């Protein structure tokens, strides 16, 4: 589907129209960047301040719509996140069709290993090395002199599902992945494509094996990550950071430049000051760990 009217979209996702029913929607977009021909969704009042100045239409609740003055076109629903999931699926058809129609552009002196796949609508820079059994999904850009090791997957679906009663509604991811120049991605690592917009890996980033970068993450230049790091969705990481093995993060936080996070630390909040951070207790006998935990509770 390349375009749809407000009225037809509302019927397709089980919503109620408010505004010009014949208004034509050409895309589903991020709420902070939504254009005057796109539709976005608002699930919580905390996102009201970041809503773009001229969105074409907004999927939201009746209560939240009364606080939006940037547009007169709404689709009113009880669960905007579930409605967004259904809308994303409608636009996936045209996303997939476009990717299949466009050939990928390959630079000079590329090395491609055995059983490596590059799907349509990709751009691969000069002197890139793709080792054996690498999968490059559509809408992926890889900069010059970068290396992707065996078994890695670039551009796979992000982990996005909206609860729907006893089941889950899949969120179709309509973005891509941008990898800069001089990047190295270790074996069996995964970088998911963005849901709306792109996942971005800056120039000079170095990743060890078995690393997972979720959808819409942004990693600044020259950041390095040791094995088994997991970065949750929409996290923004600055330049020149270092992550020890098995570091994890919660989603939607920001980490400033020049931060070092030591091994096995879970980052649960934004880090706004450079420096070293850790959150792991030294190993001890299990009975002593239980006693220590009991003391903390008291």
C-alpha cells in the first residue's frame, strides 16, 4: 500500500476518524519527524512536547487528541500502540516491493564470502569485507573499509510486538541500518533495522562477537563493545565509549561521549557525565550473597 485515506485507514485498524476523512496518507512516520502527508501515533502524554509541527494525521486516544493543535486529522483508538502495529503492517507491502525492485549498489574491491546474501536496495562501500554466511537485509548502508564477520545479520526485524488480548500483533519494521566507514562487526552479531527511521552505527565503531544492537539505536564514532553486549531499542550512545563484556541497557536512554561501562553492568538510566561506571558485586559464596541481599533489603 503506497497511500490510503484517513477514513480507510481508520476502518482497517478499528478506529474512529476525526477531521478530513478524504485526507490522503502516504507513509507512517516517527511522531517527532512526521510530515504533512504522514501519519504517526501518540500513546502517552510524555511524547506531546516532541510531536512535529505539522503532522498529517495522528493515531491516538480521544483524551490525548484534545491536547494536540498541530493537526485536525486524527484516528481515535483505545490502544494507539496496537493501532500503530496494524498500520505498520499495511505499509510493509510497499516497503517490501520497493526493496525488491531496486538493485543494490556495490563499491570497488569488495570481498564477499561463501553463502553471504545481499538483498535489494543496499549500498556497500569500497573495500568492504563480508565474510562467509553473512546476511544483509534490504535498506542497509555499509561504509568504506568496514568488515562484517561470519554469521552476522544486518537489518533483521527489530523485536516489536503489541499485546492484543491473549496474543501479540507484530510491528512491521520499515527502516534500515546505516553503518559508517572503518567499522568492524564480530561473528554472530545482529544489528536490527529501525522501526521508523534507521539504526545508526558511526565511523570507526568496533564490535566483538555475539553482540545485539536493537532497532533505532544510535552509536557514536569510535565506540568499542566487547562480546555479548546487548543494547535495547532507541538507545543513543555517544562517541569514544567502551563497553565491557555482557553489558546491557534498558531502552530509550542516552549515554554521553567518553563513557566506560565495566563488564556485566546493566545500565538502567541515562549517563550524562563522562567516566567509568559499574554495577556488579564481586563474586562470593552463594550463602554469603544471600546474606548480603538480605541486608540490602533491610
